[in-house]
């Protein structure tokens, strides 16, 4: 079996993301697998996207080119190997709503699962206060799930 050549990640890279190794499988630190990006193929470009439809966003300083504006920030981040925890989104709200995918855009807290990208968007994800909020919400979501209490989704 031929081994893939490894490339370093650089901003705005147009590299073959299948060969990029993930540093950590959980970016939220909960180790529950809610934001595991370890088996994903990311950043695959299709021949039918045009540069006119591309948007440029930034997540924690990492520049990302977005060609599909119908995707939400959780999906876009996942393709860029940034794991935003969103267990309720991944489970199609089978166990209620977690509100853990909180991000900040222009000093406003938003849910990444329902936020669509806009050109020039600067997203803050990896900050101590947001991590603490996420951890609290994930613990509450897990507790509610174990007790059969399913919070109605409040994501706008």
C-alpha cells in the first residue's frame, strides 16, 4: 500500500486534505466524541465550483474558503478539521437540543448548527469562556439524555 505524502496545514492551503493528519480527535476537550473529526475527508473540491461563489471566513484565525453557502458553520468547520461539538445536530435532535455549538461572531453568541457563512465572517470558537459554557451545556445535555429529559430545540 502506498503511503500518502504528508503536507503541513497553511492558511488558504489548497492541499489534499485526505493526507492531513488530525492532531486531536476532540477539540472541545470533553472526550465524548461529540466533535470527533478523525475519519472525515475534508476540503474536497469539486470541479463544478466557481471562484465567483467562494466566500472567505475565519475560524480562530484559520482562513477557510467556502464554496457551498448552504452548509452551516458546524459542517464547514468539520471539513476544515475543526470540531465544533454539536451532538444534537449530529443526532438530528433525537435527544433534544444541547446548545453546545456556541460560537461568537461580531461580539454576538450564535449557534453554529444554524449559522450560515457570510463573506468575511470572523468566528471565535476556541476561547476559555466559550469552552466553559460549552462544557456546562454538554454536561447538562448528557444528564438530561440519561434521565429521559429532552429539551426542545431553541436554536433559531
